C-alpha cells in the first residue's frame, strides 16, 4: 500500500514536470515563403507628399500659394492650428508687418475675417472664426493700431479658400484675413 502511494506520487511529479516542460518549449516555425514585398510609392506620389509636407508645419499652413498681399510685401492672412485661435510665430511676424504698414497708412481701416475649415458645426466654426479674428485684432492693437480702425467678422466654414477635404485644404482654410475696408 505504501509502495503504491509512492509510485502514484512519483508518477504525478513526473507527469507535472513533462507538462510544464512542454508548455515552456519554444516551437520554431520555419517559413519557406518570403514575406510579401511592399510596393514602393510612385515618384509622383512621393513628390506630392513632399510638396504637402513642405507647405505645413504640424497642422498649420506655411505655404505661400494662396497668400495674397495687403500691400507690397505685406501678407494679408495668418494661419492657425486645428481648433485653435492662438497665433503662431509666423502669424505674429505677418501681423507685425501689417501693423507697421497700418501705422504708415493711418487713413486705412481694415476688416479682419475669421475662417475655419469644414469640420465642426456651423455655430462652432463661426465662434472659432471670431476668436481667430479677435486674436489678430488684439495683436495688432498691441502694436499701436486703434480698435476704431479694425472691424471683426467671422465667416466660419462658409468661405473656404480650398474646397478640398484633406489636411492641406483644411490648414489653408483655418485663417484670419486682413482686408482693406476703404
């Protein structure tokens, strides 16, 4: 009886050891097939991607193809990040140039138009466009431009400069535009 119990316990320990060893054994799978090769993008696609990347910094448009001029050498628009009304460094430089030009031309009044991209509700984009235009107005005022010379209006998503539905088009549409009123 005692021998039978020892035999059972030994058999149990050996079985447990074999099971644990089998679980811990790493199976190597040999593959004879090569992994499918990824197709390289065509040269035209790479050029297009590089062009788009060169026009954006993060998600803010920095290209020049849609920028018009308020005056000779003074850009008329500044661009914003998604859902933001905070001025970028490039936007502040543009607004400083606008302020200098406006100080030299004290008889000019302007309208600051706030715009947003197509995403979001009409109401949200109108409010965002207004915040963007007011952000530009506040910055111009810090450089000595009287608030009496500045009118703010928001068009939200109603007047896109680029009607596309892609990141580049959206970044071009997130803007504040300075327009001469007289």
